[in-house]
C-alpha cells in the first residue's frame, strides 16, 4: 500500500465538514455517504466509524474498493482511493472506539487503505 503524501496528511488535519465515502455494490452501482466520525489510523489508513452503515457495510463486506473525499478549510479537495477493510475487533477497531462518540454505536471501523491520492485532477500517488 501507498502512504499519504505529507501535504495530504497535513490537509487531513485541516479538513472541514464531513467527508464523502463512496463504495460500489456487486452490480456496479455507486453508493456515497457523508460521514463525520473519521480519523487517520496511520499514514496508509483512514478510518470511518460504522455507526449507521447499511448499503455501505454490504458493499465493503462484498469486497468493494472505496473513495474518500474531503475538503480543507481553504477549499482544497483531496480524494483517497483504495481497498476497504471492515474491522469488528483488533487494533483499528479499538482505536475507533477511542475517538468515536460513546453516544454512537460504533459497530465497526471501515479502514480505507491508501492506494491512490488525488488533489483535484492531479494524481499525487
């Protein structure tokens, strides 16, 4: 797997608003959701808490790759693409439980592994 470039890692810390997570089902239909419960687990893994997934969960468990889109406070957008792992235990799950609100269910941690990174149309990785 690839790692986030340093500039993108810094941009992640300066993001604003929810991210958009997109997955694809077994018939090729896209599904996009907004998510606010997100974190960087490592330089090659971004995590979205599964608090209320439905189609997204089915898609991930079916082997879908994903795309995570975020924007910075300055209005610069970044898209990270790669395979998505679904963790219901282990280090990634335990980490998610630390930052996800205790008022939310936190069923699992969806971990997008960095494969490609874009800033607008420019491919960075």
